[in-house]
C-alpha cells in the first residue's frame, strides 16, 4: 500500500511544470546580439607555448619547498612539552 502511495505522489509530480531555472529575460538581453565566437587555435597555441619558468624560478621554488618542509618537520613535534605531559598524567591517576 505504501509503495502505491509513493508511486502516486511521484506520478503527480511528473505532471507539473518544472520550475524556471533562470529568471525572466529582460528586453535588453533578448535584443542583444549573439556573442562572437572566437577561434580556438590561438588559445591552444598559447596553452602549448613554453612556460615562463626558468632556472631562477625553479631554484626559488626549490628553496621555498625546502623551507616549508623544515617548518613542517618542526611542527611534527609534541604539542605538549614532556614535563607538562608527565605532570598531567600524574594528575589523572
């Protein structure tokens, strides 16, 4: 019985008009010319062009990465100092 009720509700929702996904089009937008399509070849050529990374940029990135790795290694240490941790453990017991 429950399946028939669900099927009936789904059937009724299929009969309604779907809501508008976009607001009404203004007269200015309706009268506007269609946008010009641009050729794809220049965009593809720009994407395949050699990058702007040179030896200096690579060295800078490498030094930045090394500095970040050392910061990450420093942050991997314990959050609570060992003597404070021992004191906290003694207080729990």
